[in-house]
C-alpha cells in the first residue's frame, strides 16, 4: 500500500506572561487591558512605506506573535518612561505631517 506524507497544524491555547510595556525591534507596545494594547512606532526611513504610527490593536490578533518573540527573546521589557518617550516622539512626527 502506498502512503503519502501530509502535514497538519494544531491550534492550542498557551498562556504566558508579558510585561505591560515592551518593544520588539523599533515597535513599542503597552498593554491597556486584557483585550487591547497601544502600538507606537516612531522610527522613520526614507521609504514612504515606513511612517510614524500610533494605534490600538486587539491582543487576540498579536498574542501568538508575541509568544514566538518571547521564545526568541526578541520581546524586550521597557519602562513606562521609555514608552512615553517613544509615544511623544511619534506624536510630534505625526503632528509635523499636519503642518
């Protein structure tokens, strides 16, 4: 009898701890509650595709990526002040676009 190898993906629930303030690369995040988080990106490049951003996201959409980044040790805890500084920087850059 001939057999064929196939692949399947299993979805499992995983709980992990995450700091209230953290960054992954140049993207800063603050957990607001158990459902939403604040995302801040202030770094600019010459490309028009990279721009400052302040947004609110759903934790359910990002949690699996954060878990992977935690395992790779790419998710770095930061202080509240570091987050606020990055937020202010992004806010100023966005306000400059309006002028």
